[in-house]
C-alpha cells in the first residue's frame, strides 16, 4: 500500500519529537519546585536525583543489543511509552525515594528514545539536508515545550492546579500520541543495514572526546543553572516556566536558521563560537548577584544548545553509514559518563560554594574549545576512504 503524503520519516520524527519535548518539558519545568516544596530536597538530594537520572543515559550503549530483536522505529515508540508513563506518575510519589524511582523510569524512556532518534535522523536524512532538518526539528521541539510551559503557567497562575494533575495530564497525552504513531505510521526503511554490535573506531576519537565534554557541560546547565534560579534568587514555578518559555520562543525562530548557518559555515566555526560563548556564560553564573542578569545568562546558555547540531553533522560526515546506530548508542553513553558523576559530586561542592560549580563549567568549555580546533573533515574523509580500501582488500 502506498504511503499517504503525511506518512514520511520526517513527520514521524516531528510527532515523536513533540511527545518527547512536551513530556520532558513538563517533568523538568516543575521538578525543582516540586522537589523542594513536596519532597524537601536540598542541593545534595537534587544532585543524587540527577545522577540517577543519567544512569540510563550512561547505559545507552545497550540499545545495540535491544536492536537484535527490535527495529529502531519500534524501539523508539516503546521508549516514548516508558517516558510518558514515568512522567504521568511522577506527581503521585512526592517523597525522596518516590521521586528517585519515577525519575529513573522516565529517564529510561527518554535516553533510549534520544539515542534512537539521533540514529534514525542521521540515517533518514541526506548529508546536505541534515543540519537544516535538525534545526527544524529543534524548532518544533521548542514549540511543543512552549505550549507545555504555557499550560503549566496557566495551571498554576489562574487555576491553582496541582503538580499531580499536570504530571498526569502531560504523561497521558504523550502516551496517546505515541499509540497513534504506532497505529498510523508505516515501517520506514533505512538505506544501510546497521551493525548490531558495539563499534569503536580510532578515527572517531575526537568526536568521542567532544561528546564527553558536551555531556559534562550539559549537566551543569540542566542540574545547577535551574537550581540556582530557585535556591539563590527565589524563582517560583511560574517564573521558571516563563523563563523556559522565553528560551523556546527564541529557539523556535532561531534553531532553523542556526541549522542552515551550520550547513554553510561548517562544524568547526560553529563549535568554536559555541564554546567561546560558554566560557563567558559559566563565569557569569559564578559571579552573578542579580536575578535578572542570571536569567539573561540562562537564556544565552540555552541558545547555545542549538549549536549541538554541529556535533551530530560532524559525525555524520566522518562516519561509515553502517556505524551510525551503534555509535549513536556508544556516543550517548560517553556523553553520560560525566553525567553520572557530576550531579552528585558537584552537589556536595554546591553546599560549600556554588560558584565553584560554574568555574568548573568554564574550564570544561575551555577544554571543548581547544579540542574543537582539531576538527579536520578533509583528513577524516581520507582516513575513511583508506579504511574502506583496506577492508575491500
């Protein structure tokens, strides 16, 4: 049977991205306030929670073994179901260990989906269109998150809605959309059969290093920048939600342009700009005493996330097409090595002096900036061609 015009891989990823973004955005937007108000969290507990949240990401390499029995498309849908269920029941367990448990469940679905999403995107899109399409998907994710944050803001500001109701609402909505995806979308083919084993290659070493450093930087933003807003500057759930909304309005308009720009100027220049800016942002976090300036830094920090597209397109350009699924899983695990360690360990440092956490982030950005200067697509392409010749012989 011929597919209908809307039954395309891109539309599949659009709807899946909406599910992922809306459910995770709901979980994240209310997390700090829910944890502090109803589970009596301090910086130490939030650090432990975030470390637990990242363990499934660290174990993302196991996705390769799941693919022995499931197609990537089905695996993505199952992951979205687990994510949605985890979010739906979060508000029902307002305690330290209850929040730990629901976080891990949510995280299993989230991290497996993100692993498979990266793999499918790089396989389904042509190299000359990947950066632009990833930018469009990022814009759509921002729109979905924006709607989610608007509903949360309305819920708390006008209707005195409970955490329990909102978590349940967004989780069940995500679950219903995922079921629709399963029923409405056909199976899409990939051009190259993927390796069903863990593949590590020397010529991907720089990509692995940049991925590791990116994971470390990301944790400081996700875990501690938001917590700084609530603990140090007393932001309410409505204010945090408005801040997220501003971030996603900007991303909605700029992400497609950033993707197209990366396609024009190349990955090295894009990453150089990103890491240079992050050095200044993290130093700013360390010294800021104004809630308004802190909010500006948070917005700028979030904007730099759009440039992560460059890391994905860099890998697509240097990779053997058969390695994409395996290395998407492996790189996701590498990204989360630091993620398992940093939240808990830095949570302790936070209790001593929170500025030290952000100075460490600045050092990580400096290391990323230095490493990005070794990007050489011409050399990597030559290495790949030479490797193919050896294999053919």
